[in-house]
C-alpha cells in the first residue's frame, strides 16, 4: 500500500507472490535448484526496485516479467558459452591439445620462479609479470597499476635485483634460468602452459625500457 515502508511492502509482495512465481520458474527451468535460484534473483531485483513494483495483481505480472528477462539473459549467456566451447573444440582439433605431461613438466620447472615471485611485494610481482607475461612495456604497465612510467622503471630495476637474489637461494634449476643474463624482452608467451619459462628467462634482465 502507498506509504508503507519498503521492508513491509517487500514482505507482503513476497508472501503474496512467491508461490505463483515459483510455479512460473519451475515450468521454465531445468531443475528445482535452478528455479529456486531464479526466484531468489527475481526477489533481489524486486527489493532493489521496490518503489517501482506496482500494487495489486500487477505486482505478480511485474515479477513474471523480471523472471522472463532474467531467463532470457541466462539463455543468451548459455548460447555464448556453448558457441565458445564449440569454437575452442574446433581450434584444439586443428592445432592439437597440449600434452598433459609437457604441461606438468613446465609447471614443475617453473616452481622456483613462482616461489621467487612470492617473495616480492605484490606490486613488484605484478609489474614484472605484466611486462613479461602480458608483454607490456614499462610505460603500459604503469598505466595498468596507476603509477608514473619513471616510477615503474625504477621499481622494475629494483624488482629484477630482488628476483635474482630470490632465485639464487635455494639453487634454482639452471636450465630454467639459463637465459637470465642475456635474454631480451619480447611479446607475451603464445600459450599459458609455457608462460613461466619466458618469465624465468627474461624477467630479471631483459625488460624493454620505455
């Protein structure tokens, strides 16, 4: 009723409409759990927009409209997910999925680098990985973290030194960091499985300035 406080209006709306709304959702969802989730989402929308919910019989229709739109959004998202999955399956069939054993070996080989990065401050670790994994220049990394390019260059220089120290003890896999002193900065790795190898080879010495 007009003049009621929002909490009272919502409680009455829920009591009057929950059974009808649940039936609406059950008839359109794949499971009772999905229907219950949808009912909860609808009433969350109703609570946030309680001043816009009409009174009387129109309130039930308003809730049905919200449920209909939420369902449509979910179905569009599901179609996008299925389309993406199909495209990914086609891509993997063309290029071949990575050998799980190779992925595991690379992960194990990269453990010293992950341990060393964990010893840096979160911001220094972020800067190094932005430059090496994402292939950003120091100036671009500066924009991501909200610092000046000059400040980032200084932090990168110091972070490279700290990373060298961290990698030196305990003794790292020398084959992993054999390019530590001569690797150059390049584009981001072409695949996630191999990302840790370029990091160990370039992060401490080869970051492009500017």
